[in-house]
C-alpha cells in the first residue's frame, strides 16, 4: 500500500479496513479449520497430518488469497480465500463417501454462522452499543456480517464452492459424471459469478445477510 494513499486516509478508513480484514481472517480460519476437523472426525487423518486441524491462521492462509484480502479491503468490500483442505473421502469409515462430502462441505459455512452468532451476542444483550463504544460495536458488526456473507456465498451451488459439494454429495451416483464435468470449469464459473453475476445476486446476498444479522443481534440492520 503506497505511503501517499495512507496519508489520504482518515482514522475511520484505517479502522474500517482493519475491522474488515479481521472479519475475513477470522472467517477463513474458522471455515477451513472446520472443514479439516469434520474430515478428521469422520475418519480421514489427512487434514491432521497436514496441520489443518488448528485455529492458527497461518495454516489456512493462501498467499494470493491473502493479498486479495488486503487489496479489496482497501476498496471497501473485502474478498479473499484460504488454502483448500485436502482430504480423502475414501478414508472415511463411519459414513459413505458421498455423505462425508456433504458433511465436510457444510461444516465450513455453518461454522461461519456460529461465529456470527457468537459475535452478535454483545449487541443482542446490550453489552456493547453504538452510542457508547462505536469502535467496538463496528468491530463486532464487521466480524459478524463478514462471516454471514462468507456462509451465504460459500453455499452458492457453484464449483468449487461448498454449496456445489453439498449438492454433489446429495445427488444420486448417476449424476457424478455430470457434476465432475461441471467441476472442471469451476474456476471460470466462479470468476463469472464474482465479476459479472455479483451485480445480480449481490443485493440479494446483502439483504439476506442483514436479515440474519438482525435475527442474531436483535438490532434493525435490514
């Protein structure tokens, strides 16, 4: 980040960027950790061997995804990703590989919703309010809101997002070949969604996220 840009930033701008980055960092760390934890608990030791069953952010950060976090946070929306958790569904013994695929996939978004609910509690019970502690209130807001956005976005049925793998695990085996073909084009489809389709689905995602945050916090964010 160039020095001259920082000189043009107000304290509010810098705090907002920090709050947004912290929300993304917490969200990605918990998200990837829960993918790894679920796979490990279902019987696959691969994530454990790779050091992914941990809340240490370093284990989950992707270099390019981390750079994108910083760059996009500067522009006020925040976008990034962590290292995908590598696991082998055929190491699973307690459930079928397809069921494991669904459980591992859904663990990430559900963990983000749990984080959002947890950080909403001080707002819901009035322990922190905007008028008395604006900085802490906005920090809680960003962490909760970003985690809800992460959950919703990752549940979109688009490869390589979790929503696609949830459907992949639910559908009968006769659709496996079709889903595998679609998955090959996952990065292109995702880029199209992010840079083209986001204008169409972005407002709906934001409205849904604010509705969920309103439910969690008891405050009118809609």
